C-alpha cells in the first residue's frame, strides 16, 4: 500500500480520538512566535479559569499569573481569553490545560496538544483522558489552531496555516492534499517556496524548494 502524505502548508490530518464529554473550555490557538495562547468556552455555563494551569514539558504556570491580552478569565459561554507570558518557544513540546495542579491526573486534564515529536511531557496523561492518541504530533510550526466544535479532541482537529490563508499570502495552488503519490504545486508571487511534506504520523517524508522562474 502506498503511503499517504500531507503538506505542512495545509495540515488536513485524518486521525482523531474519541471526544470526551466533560471538556467545556478548550485551547483554541497556540502561537509559539508570540508566546500567546487563546482559550475558548464552548460550553453553556460560565467558567472561571483563573485557578487553571498550563503544563509544557513539565514547566507549570497558573493562568492567574499570566497576562490577559484580551477577554477575561471568567469565561462566559462562547467567549475567549488570550494569554501571554508563558514561554512556548520549543521545536518539540506539548501543552496541557489542567483544571488544577494535579498534573498526573487524567481526570483533571482538560486539553492537550503536542508538536515536533511524540512522547513529550504529559502525552500518557492525555491518552488516559481520551484527549490525544499516543504517537500523534503536529509538525513544528509557528502557530496551531483548534478547528473542532469543543466536543472533538485529537490531532484531526488541529491545523496550522490553512490553504485559504496560504493562497492569500503567496498565491499558491496545491492539489491534491492529502496526496498518495503525485503532488502538484503552482505558485505565482513567491520567489522561493520551502515545501515540507509529512506523513500521517507527523514524520518528515520530503523537503524540496520551488523557485519562481
């Protein structure tokens, strides 16, 4: 069977995990370049997250000690809060969201993602919580965004730069994505395009450069 490959430029990953029903507040966006994390309350009840915690590679930070860039730690339904002041500059890392400081407890973990490699930090806790499958990771990138409806968990509901955003920035056409064998890339206004192709396990399968003639 021929392997399937995915472009980092549009991360349309097909593997997921079962959803967990208790998740109400989720990590919505992670920007490693600016060290900013946005949370969203997908639930129908208000949630005070001031006593909640982040855990990244066993480095802990309570949300009340972070800088609120926008929103409020008292999250009303459908509201977001954007936080800064927590270092995210790692090429291989995880980020867990906890309701309290019991970091080894799967019942207290509320969200999780990891990038760059598998087996980081609290991956085993996230697996026990039904939030993330062991071995799954997102390619190293500057930012990640959750695309689910709040009840869905796992790598299938995380993306990097979308095709729409990419096309607006550098006018590139990529087909098909995901791809089995032949990938067509046409770009108009970029002088040099650095293309990374990943398989469904998040492993780099090919890197190439396309120069605009």
